[in-house]
C-alpha cells in the first residue's frame, strides 16, 4: 500500500513537472530574435560605392557562421581605395533568405556571387576577391570556374584569402560544429536549443585573448544568425565541411594552378587553422603566393581583431601588382 501511494505521488509529481516544463520550453523555442542595433541596421542598408575615378572592384566573401558584417571595421578603408566595394550575405547567413529544408552547397554560393555581379552589370569587369573562412572555399570554387574559362564566369584579377580551412587535413572544427555536422537526429534539437549564451561561449575562443568581441558585438553577430531563423539551418550549412573533403582536389588544385596574384592574411593564433601546420602546408602547396602574418595574439577573425593590420596587409598586396 505504501509503495502504491509512493508511485502515485511520483506520477503526480512528473505530471506537474511536465505541466510546468512544456509551456516554458514552448516559450523558449519561440523567443523572438534580438532587435538590430543601430550599427547593424545601418550596415543592412549601406551602399557599395567607393572612391570616384578608380576602376577597381573588390568583392568580400564572409565566413561561417556570421555574415558580411564581419567586414565593417575595414569597410571605410576599402572604399577609399576601390570604386565598388561589394559585400553579400551568403544564402543561409545574415540578412539573406534561409530556406529549410535545403541542400546548401559551396557550388550554389559561388553561383550566387556570379549572379549578383551579373545583376550589378559587372560580369565583364575584372574583380578582386577578398575572403575569410567559409568565403575562402567559395573563392576557391570561383577560381576553379575562372580557370576553366567557362562563359559567364567571373574574371578574377586577384585573390586574398584569410584564416580559412582550405586544407581539410589541417582544419580543426569546433566541438559544436562537430556535434551539429554529425549529430544526425540530434542536430535539429541542438539548433533549436541554441541561444546567445551557447553561441557566445562557442565563438569567443576563436578570438585572441586580447581581441575578443564585446558583448554588444556578439549580440550583433547573434542577431544576424537569428534573423530569418538562421539558427535552424546551421547544421545544414555545416555540410560544407564534408564538401571540402570530397572536392579537395578540385579546390586546392585551383589555387595551386592559376596565375592570378594570390595572397594570404593569417592570424597565427587560430585554433581552427593552427600554426605552424597550416602555414607550412600552405607555403608548400602554393609557393608563388605571398603571405602576411599578423601579430602573435591575432586569431581566427583577423579583420575584426586587427583591422588596421589586416587593411595594411591587404593594401600592400593590392598595390604590389
């Protein structure tokens, strides 16, 4: 009798817990995205026109999991050198659409870049590509297409990469990336449970100890991800890691065989593309490429951590040919 009463009370307790937890979980899953800061709102509506009289065009290709806002600290400096400065949010990122379910691919992102330049009437202009992280791989695919001389493709004048995992064998994805990429049925649950705290704790370690983003900067990044429910497609976007392995020969081969000027700006404290393994392989594979190594404490986001050093390195490269 005592045992029966104990089981009854336990069932009642779990029912009460369920009645409390279910609405709380429902409310949590429907938390609206954060409001855009004035700076982020201004970025969303900014134009791409730069210095008058210059024929030069630069296209900026951002990294994972953030957006084109990664370039805001060097934007003004670029507009003083180039006639057009063009930054887009890839599909699934930032202010772009985030369809789901959807098979996100590097090939599709490269085609979007080409379509954007056609839309802007720049398909016959020589463009400079400046890329970071995920954007490095998109740039590799654009370079491959340029190498094949396919009609309608971009005409690339130069390419500058930065802290991207262009070699699968030296890339060290974060724990959260591994869980989301290989989580199977668990991935959709993890993306729905992701919040600002999880995001900021996961991203902050890829910055250097003295150059970590402020809380307001992290909120701007998170606002870009949460826009259009982007947190729900992060696991699909991470398919690029498997694509990079599958198409290594195509994309690394494109870098190694083209004749356009190539440069790499490197934050050497990067845990994702660690020093010296990454740099040794890069120099061995691309002996013609020039490299700028920033200060020892600069990590995975060099354009945010050391914008002046990054901009000086890039201008030095652009003015060298």
